C-alpha cells in the first residue's frame, strides 16, 4: 500500500541529477569506490527512476519520506479522518435539531388546537347563556301575562259563565245549540277584550317576533301599527265602573314593561308608541343605537400610527392625524369597493402637510370650517377646511394653513375646542396648559401649571355643564378643575390608584352631568363628581391600558379604546358594556390610540397603531 501511494512519479529524494550522494541506492547492490562516485551516482539515479516507474520503491527511500510528512503534522489519512468526524458530528446535530423542530411544531399544533377548543367552548357557553336569558324572559312574560289576564274582572266573569257546571247533571239536548251560540259569543267577547287591552294577532305570536328581532329582521309593524297610523282608543263602556277603568290602566302599564321583547334593548313598538312632540328625535336615537355596530369603511393611506381623529360636525367627513407628520381628510360618501375583500375603502381627498414631526392631537371647530392640530414639534397649526368635493390631484393651496400658535416648548399631547367661548385648550409635555383665542392677534390668553407643580398634563377637556371650567389630567394620577376666569384650580378630583400605576391617558366630560370620566393605565375607567371630587364609580374596563374615551352628544353611550385591540361600547346610565369590537392589530405593544363619535350621524371611528382607521355603522 505504501508503494502504491508513493509510486507513479519521480522521487524528490532521489537527487534527480549527477550531484546526488547516492543515498537513494539499494544497499544490497554493489558499492562503488571513491573514484566512481559520479558515475555511480548517475547510475543510482537512473536505477531509482526505473524502480519508481516499475512501482517498487526501495526501503530507505520510504523511511526518508515519512519523517518529512510527519514534520508538517498533516497526513492524508488524518485529513480524511477529520473530515469524516466533522461530517458525522454535523449530521448528528442536524438530526437532533430536526427532531427538536418537529417536537416544537407538535407542541404549537397542540396549543393551537386547545385554543380553538377553548374558543368553541366559549362561543357555545355564550350561546347557551343567551338561550337561557331568552327562556327566562319568555317565562317572565308568560307569567305576567297570566296574572294580567286573570286579574281582569271582565275576563273572570266570562270564564265563570263559560265553565260553569249545571248542578243537576248534563244539559239537555235541546240546550246544546244555545250553548254553542254562547261559546261563540264568548270567544268574540274575549277577542274584543284582548283588543281593548292592546293585544292583536301579531302580538300574541311572541316567539316568531322575538326570533325575527334576534335575526335583525324585525319590521316596524312587528309591535303594532306604524307610527303614522294611530291606534283607535277604545270607547268607554256605559256599564264599566271606575274600578274596571283603573284595572285597564294598570294592565296597559304592565304591558308597556314588556316592550323590550319586541326588538333588543329599546323595543321598536315602545319607541313608536311614545313618539309625540319631540318623538322624532327619540325615534332617531332608537334607530341609531338599537342595532349592532359593524365595520363599514377602512382608511389605509397613512404610513405610520394614527394618533387622533375627529368627525365633521354635520357631514360624513373624517379627519385623521398620524405619526407620519400629515393630516388627511376623508369623505365617506366617496367610498369604493376594495379588490381584496368585501369592505369599502375610502381614499383621502386632501392631505395637510406642515408639521416637522408626528401629529399627536387634533380637534375641529363647531362649524366644521376650521381645524387645529398639535404635534411633536411643539406647534399648534390652524387649518381652513378645503372644499369637500376637492379633486385630490389639484395644486396645493397655501391658504389652507391659516396660522401657527407658538408658545409650547415641547410636544402638544392634547387639544380641545369650546364652541361656547370659541376657545382652544392645549396641554403639552413642557408642563403647561394654555388657553388660546385662534382669531386674536395675540392668541395665548392664559397659562396654567407654569411651575409644573402637578407634573406633566396628559389630557384636557372643557366641562360641558360649565364652559368656564376645564378638567386636566396629569401623569402623576391627579385630575384638576381649572376656572378660566380666575385662572386658579377649583377642585382636585380623587383619582389616586393603589397599584402604583397612576398614569391617566384621557379625560372627558359628561355631556349633560357634572361628571368627569378618566381612562387609566391600570385598565380602569373612573367616574368623578366635579362638585365633591369623589369617585362615583370605578370599573375594570379592558384587558390592557385604556387609552381613549369619547361620549355621544346625547350622553347615552361611552366608547373606550385600549391596547388590548378592542373598542367597547358602554351605557352611561348603568355603566354596562353592550358591545365589544375587535378591529385593530398590535404594533410595538400599542393598538388603539383614539375613538370618535359623529355628532349627527350614526358613525363611530377608531384609530390604531397599525396605521388604519376603521369606521363602524
């Protein structure tokens, strides 16, 4: 084998010329004398070459080659052994990694299956709860109807006449036609009594009507005639005594308590039956809020998170402010069908560009002719609203930006506008709260918290019940009421928390009551009395920090947004959640930054960190 590896070429140790010393010769051959060294060397070289060509290498030549290879430390068998060892180790690691990957995939699939099973179980439990609630309402209705029916004296006397037993046995055959006539007359009289207390064939079929209302297919005629057709009132009977009239009134009051079975929370029949005077406004309110809010439009033009949004007071127009440094105006009447899904997409009709950084706050004037934005650059910019039918590709109009309110030295976190005093309030990271008159040459009218005695303000709002006051929340957990006339703090509201997370993200004022509502970082919403400063109600509202709040103009509903990706709708009277909407995705542990209610049309909007704005109808 050694001969095979070294054969096939000339040996470098053989000298290769006549100057060789003869060390590569065969020791068993004849030895040359001193005078024959040169010729012997040449002969030995030729012999070595011939031996190499023949594949036989002498023993001393092999011994002289091995030390030279050993001196270098690298042999061909060693290299091959090293490569084989490394390849085997690599293959073992590869198989081990693939086994671990398969195991993790199996665990992920198992966890996903468990999650799906839990979700299915949750949906099933919710469905069963709704079924039980419906059955309970039906039983309560039937029991009350039973009591109401048999409490009527006329019905009781009629039943006594119908089911009275002849004491001397069965009636004679000649009295059977008379009994049949009395039975028919009794049925007609019973139907007449039922119509007098407000029943009809449609109302008696409560099960089918309730199913239609649950499916969202209830018609305005489900609970009686339409509003335009007035129900004829029953004429008073001559033989009816005052007690019977009182019983009828009690019966009607009892029946009105079950109008909620007609269509959800605010029954259509109840709403339509009570429309009188300002009843049109009530009917409009019920029409707006009796249904479930569903996503309708998706606004997709911003390149970064949307921080604030607001609706036009009277038009279906939305204004958004983003961290990409722009404001965009959207006309919801110019919607188009998306190619990706069935939802409607809206393109912006105008883009406002002037801020040198992210736009963090936004508000609009009472007439919708002007809007105001505050940004990371510390400036407040006043804008004129362009024509709502403007061409998006028209030339830039420099007159859109009317003025700049300078005074803050850091980011402007919050803006709000008072339609009563035509004033603008702002809060900034520099610690100050400023009141502005945008139409005045020297716009800044007053400054609060100059020395940062209460910390850094996070949100500001005008008090709806007293426009001369503003409510301000601070990062330390304090909420103060300031008087605009005296420029002093009036009341400190009790919003301190016990878990150490005292940051208040947003404060709003109740539209019709002296109550301030705060959204906290510790997932709670608190209702505070402006007069006493005490907490009226506190509730854990979300699974993550509550970031934004807004109320509808009528003071019926409250909307909250959170970093748990949900928007929740609350009843302000009993402070219960009536709907939860999940529409945004998380980005850098942030989800929803702002929510808005349209003041005159049934629209709800939410702004997310995913650079999307969603419109719900």
